[in-house]
C-alpha cells in the first residue's frame, strides 16, 4: 500500500511520521508525471515544489489558514493533498479539475489565479481582512522567482512592508546563480534566523549603530554594507520584510523546522527557498523549459506527441525573421514567453534586437512605444489574455501618440485546457474602442504572414490576433504582399444569407455554406480580415442582395464583430444573428468540445442559418 493512499487531506498528512514524508513526495511526483503524460499540463513547476507543498500543509492548518499560490503552475501537489487526489486524473479535461487554483472548486483554494504576480497583494488583502474581523488565521503566499519580475509583486511588497501585517511570502526560486549559497550551513543558519537568535543579535547591532546617528553615519554605512553581504535579501529588508534564506527546498524536515519557527513571527516575513524545476523526473530536470507546459508525452523517453501541422506561431516567427533580415529597424519584444510566441528563433538570429522584459506586460508596451517614437519598428508579441494587463499602456502610450507599434496577440480565442484565465476571449472587444488602432485577424496561416508584412508597412499602431495551434493547412505564398487596410474579401457569393466572419472561423463559415448548399440555400461568405477599420462598403453592398446576416467570431459577443455589424446595419432592416462566446468565463476543456458547446462548428453555424429561414 502506498503512503499516498492514506492521505486525502492535510490532517491525514500530519498523521504521518516526518521520516515518511520523502517517500510521500516521491509518490506524489509519480502521480503528477503519470497524469500529465496523458493530459498535458504544467509539469516541471509542479514537480519542483512537491517537498515545499508537503512542508507547508504539514505546518499550516489549511483551509483555516490561507495558502495563496501565484500563477498556479505549481499547485498540482496542493490539489492532490487537499481532497482532490481521486479526481486528479481529470485535471485539465472538460468538467474535470482545473489546472489552476479555483475558489469554486475547493475551499482549500483561497484565491483563484492564472495570471502572474497576484499572490502578495492577495495575501495582504487576506491579512488585513483577518485583522479587521479579529480572526486568527495565518496567511502564506507562494510566489516563483519569475513572478517577481512583475511590478505588481513589488507593489504588494511595498504595501505589505508599510502595513506591517503578519503574513508569510515564500519565494520559490529555481534559478542556479545562487545555488552555491544553498547547503547544510545555509539551512542551519536559516534555523538560527527563524529561531530569533540572529535577529536578536541584529537588533543589538542596530541599537549600537543608532548611537552613531543611525545608518547614515560612516559606521552605519559600513554595517549596512556588511549586512548586504551577509543577508542576500537586503532588498526585502529595506521594503519592511524580515528576510530568511536562501534555504534548500527539497529537505522536507529542514523546511518543516523553519516554517514551524516562523509561522507565528510578527510582521511580514519572506522565506527564500531554492528548488529544482522538474525535480524527480529526469527529462524535466534536464529540459525544464520544454516541460514547463507540456502536451502528452511518453514517460520512459520524455518525448512529446508532435503535431506536424504548421502553427500560426511558427508562421508569425518565420515571417518576422524574414522581414528583419532586410530591415534592421525591426525589433521583437515579449514578456517572458519567448518559446510560446516563437520569438526564441528571432532571438537566435538577432540577439541584439530581441528583448524579453520578464512578466511585465505594461512595461513591455511602454518600452516599445518609446522605441517606435525613435524610428524603430517594434513588434510586441504577448498572449491575448496577458495583454489585458497592459490596456492603459496601449491607450496612453501607443494609440494616443499614434506610434507604429505592432502587437502580435498569440492564443487569441479559445485555448483549451488552461481555461478561463487563459482564453483569449476579449481582445477584439478591449481593442475595438481604442482610436488609431488597426485590428486584424487572419483567416489562415497564409493570410497571417501577409498581415505581419502589412502591419510593418503601415506606419500605424496595429494589432494582429491569431489562435493557438495549427493553421488551416493552406499553402504559404513564397512572396509577401501588403494588404489594403480595412478591406474585406468576398470569398463566396450567395443571395439567401451572408456570413461575416473574422479570423479562424472564416473556414468554419465556408464549410457551413457548403452544408447549406445541400439544402438549396445559397450563402455568401465574407472574410472581414479587419475589425478596425471595418469594411462598411462591402457590408452595404451585400445588404442589397440579402437581409439575413450571421456574424461569426471566437471572441466575446459583447464589443466585437457582431456588435460592430449591428451598429452598421442598425436601420437597414436586416436581420442579424451573432455567433461567438457568451457573456461568461468559458470553462477549460478540449477546444473541439468547447467549440461544439458554444456553436462554433460548421454544423452549428449552418443550423443557426436554417432557423433564420423557419422563424
């Protein structure tokens, strides 16, 4: 019988002997690897924090105590230990467990998450609420080193340091540059720190320094320099935190001892823990980037299931590289997503013209705006869902100044198993109301390459949104051409009904038109290509032939193509049906399942059209 079989919740965990916990960690890692090999998911981050997760739940009293996970990539072990072990095999499948912490899923998920760097601000909010209600629960946030590159994390830190609330921030650091500081001595030193001995010594030193007019005195400045060398977390100390670490993140007994010592420490505390991403599964340890977010893979070899179809991301990357070879003003910027956006290949070709700014989307946009102001041609590639975090920067720093920045919004529309936090459901809507901005979306991978060329040639701020995964499968033109901005294309003529589509559902509408033809209904299909400026002329020409319209988009129905067309045809007498994503946060699940559920298949579109003739 496995130890894991006897552990269903944190209380069961506390019943185990400490010497049994490393075995439990091994079994949890096996469970994670076996499941993610079938379902795909964030493997390396979750493997790296298994020992830390066990230690946290061994010491703290969840769900009474609030454990807040940042991003959620590393929360798989947390789910297994919090009454979801039996359902873990369903993770990231439709109607199964979410791949991220989710309040509606479990009382152990204190705060929902999916985007980065929210945990410290959330933890402080819990701590303030606790004190206002005179309650006694503890608050701990677990944040990765990558998430600390985001300004939001530092906003939380400075406010927490100012308010001096009792809370713990655990910095999960899997970087290698400070690995030499980790070991038995560092672990022992951390125990001394948390036990209060070193802290008391430091307080005595500070009292002595104060006699020499504080840290501003020559002696005080000397002491401060010594402290920086001895305490690598001086930055956090200056922000009002008690810094502990760095400590080894895979020694469970040591972690438990440290957490026990500091769980009731007063004021904000930061524990710096060093972990190894992918710990316990050699392929993930050797290539943590590949296994950060991975599809199905073979456990024995670590080889992933390859999709041979050309992806939109690859076409974007190849096109940008091709254009950059003859234009040295083209620069590429991303926010910690080089592989996901395809810019890793650009970086290999043009290292001096590539910039990864970390998880700092707002900064990325203002950064490229200034480069555009100086005559560069910046392309800012960020996932649709993460670009939401930089809306003000797009408005204030790019569009208002009419600067020629190109936004490449990967993962637009439904993304599948990552769910509500990651679907690109709103980009057409949140960009549509911004003046000066050109918004385009390709019907296929061939049109994408021409749109990249068009955007760079336009001298206007432009956004190109395209979906995750493989393209339609069309042949790519060998030479690039510039499209006429704001011009749609009529792909199929018909007088009974008209489909107005944008992006990857142009192909859906063409197939729906074929289904209608079998019932002697002639449908026209228009590839709108541009949401802004929209081709009013082509719409008004079509309305002379038919008064029945269906708009199709993989975006929220509020504020996108459908709403725009309704405004154009408001007093035309036309009947308009809009197909898109409803006013809700779409759940996680296979994209095919989701598209069928929300009416984004050829069959569903054709059925909607047929109803317009029977009502």
